[in-house]
C-alpha cells in the first residue's frame, strides 16, 4: 500500500474554491470519476493550469483544474479534430495503401482527396463511413502519446511527411500525438479521450473526394446543412490553379522561399493574383454600368474589404468612372446613442449600432439625383460629421462596403439587376501536413488582433475573447451570402502569415498564463511559429494586408515599422 506524503501528492483546485489531494501521476479521468462535478457525462476535456488537456493525461504538480463541457468552444474545436482522427483511422484500416490529404475548409466541413490522384469512389466512401460509425459506437479510447523532438522527426519521416513545425519552428521541444487502436497521428489540438462523444457527422462522396461534415456549431446533435457550395468549389479550383503556378503547396514551400530569398518575387506574384482579379471585377462593373447602380462589398471585419473597395474604385477611376464609395462605418450611431457596454469594435458592425435607416435614406436620395451630405465617422470625436454635398452622376455607381447585414438591410426595393453583390473573405490557406490544414478563421483572428493592438488600443486578450462572436455571426450568414453573391473574392495571401508572425509573436507571447485567453493565444502563437518571419517592408502599400499591419496608401494608419521579431 502506497503511503501518501508531501513528496508523492499534489493539490488540485476546482471551480468554487474546492481543493482535493491526489497521488502524483493520476489521470484526469480518474480525478473526474472521484470528484463527480455537475453533468460529468458532458465533460470531454480539462484545463490544467489553463492548458487544454485530454482526460487521459496525468497530473504531477499543484494546479487548478477546470472541466470543459461539450458546448464550450474548446470542445467544439476538439470535436472536429477528433472526428477527423476517427476518419483517418478508418481510412488507414480499410485502405492502408491510400494516402489522403485535406484540401479545403468548407462551412462546417472538410474536403479530402487522395494523394497522387488515386481514385475515390462512392462505395469506398460508404465503407469508411460505416467503419467510423463502428469506432464511435464502440466508444474506443484515444490516448495521448508525447514524443521528444527526435522521436517526432522519426514519426514524420515514417509517414513521409515534412515536419515543418519542427524544421522551421525550433522552439518546439516535444509534441503530442494521439493513438487509437494501432493508428497514430498529429492534429494540432487535444482530442477527446474516447470516440463515443461523436454523436453526429456525415461523410459524402464529392468531386472525386470526400466531404467530412461536422454538426452545427451550437447544436452538436444536428448536422450542418452544407448544401452544394458550388461557388466555394470554384474559388478553391481557382486557388489550386494559382498554387500550381506559384509552386506553393504547403507551409514548407513558403519557408523555402524565405530561406532562398525569393520571397519578394513570391509577394509580387501573390499581389498580382489579387490585382488580376480586381481588374476583372472592375471590367464587369464597367460593362454593366448602364443598369448597375449599387455595388455591395460585404465581408467580416477580417476580410480586407476596405482596401479591396478602394482598389476596385481606383480601377474604375482609371477608366474614367468615379464611384461614390460609402462605408457602413460612417453610419455607426454616435457613442452617446447606445449603451456603454456596446461600445467596442466587436459590436461595431452589428445592426444594433448601425444606422440602417440613415444609410437607406441617403442611398435613395442619391439614386433620385439629389445632392446629399454623406456622413463620416470621426473616431477621435466618436461621432458622425457631414462631408461636402455630392450627387450621383449619369452612369455613376455607388459602392457600399460593410458587414453582412448589408445584404438584407440595404435598399431592398431596388431591382436585383441594378445591384452587384461581392462577398470577400479569407477562404483558403496552406497545409502544415497532409492531415492538418490551417483554418482560414485563424488568419482572420490574427489579422484583427494585430490591427486592434497596434492601431485601436484593444488588447489581444479582448480580441481573442470576443472572436467567437464574430465566428458565430459568420456561420449564421455565410450560407446565404455564398448563395446570393455574384462574385466571391478570396483575400488570402500566401505570404501573409510570415509577416503576421513578426507583429503577432510578441503580443501573443505576452498573454499571461492565468488569463482565460491564454490557451488560444498559445495555439495561435504555435501556428505563427510554423512560418519564417518576413519584414512588413516587403508588403506593397496597396496590399489588402496593409489594412491590418498599417501604412496603406488608402489610410493614415500609424506605421509600426519599428516592430521586429526578437
């Protein structure tokens, strides 16, 4: 019988201030069974010293323990990762000679294809789905396996993967794989301790590949209605063609360009892709100018819509057409007109503080040919001021850019043929491994937290804390937006994580371990550390990225060129 002593025990603190003493090396799952907190059947992860952990992990030292339930954001992310893990295990067990690769994020789903062009058929997809259901029904254990650097390198060599997170990220000393049955893999986030919690999913054959569909963000018992998403697939096909031209397939290719000092050429190519697309959109607007009255540019705050709209307007000016450009930001209610708790950047594009009636009235008057004094929101005075009067000329077009609410709140009585809908967002990204792809939403939060910190005096902690709200609104609207938009613009730039690393690393690393946003800050930091740093001096002044790092030619943002990675 083991005698408890100070040397072989530790104290765990729980919510409400309760404390218990346990033997060192005890698993979190055993602690959970002993403590029996409320609703234990929905607990799937734990935070130990504010670090998200699989419940099979053991505890050695005095710590705080916070249980994570299925409805939490961390659990939803882990649900998706765990579902991918079960999917990959089923593929390996049934088709060990097949190597598959995640190609794209969809709305609540992932698109997978085989490497090397091997055929995937409907019968194959059905067999994989059946095997996944068996693994889930059996509630099989998923165990963490911690590897040192040389062991992790050997693992990646064995699976013929380039371990970019070790080759280019020298700050990582160890890594956690996960194992279930005889299958092991790395997916970049703690997984559930067993498969039985994956109550809802679907696997469908699509375009010579497979769609792994997740449940809805706020209801894990209901399957997400992905729809056909033809528009997104067209965006991805275009993106893949450009990847082949540029030669970037994954993170390691970008880092090679940095190491070989060819990144300047790659930046010009990436920006050239945007320029070509914007030129084509401008030509479309010009061709339709006789009947086109309003162009609505809509996207989340991380999409780059401000600079995109200005660049599009510049192309029209070159062709002799001077559009009237209106930003929803100029129709924010003055700060004294809404409650103090709503005065923050995260709520600023909500319809609750967006004066839609004022905007609609101005648009109608412009379309009638009247002179209108458009407002401009003065950020220093925190109120709207009026600009000199303007009038819409013959064959002149109004550009309105702003949040997703524009689609259903702006001059609905105007004919659809007189309006052009453009949706802009970060829609693609690069692979770290065949099974691990960077989520485009992560680029969104990185863009925002850098802009908020350097230019808007908002902390990284606040940005991370409120980012889930942005994602919620995006999930609710994106189905409608993709269906209704005439044009989809992908604002992702191949090289941007390298630039964001320089500015994002110091502010993410400064988040204190005790702050609730610390786990997410660390996850984003580890993501940035996969990329080699590139100075912002290399970024053109008209780049969409300048909207977030400063010194855009379209704005008078402070220039943080003094930021250097230490």
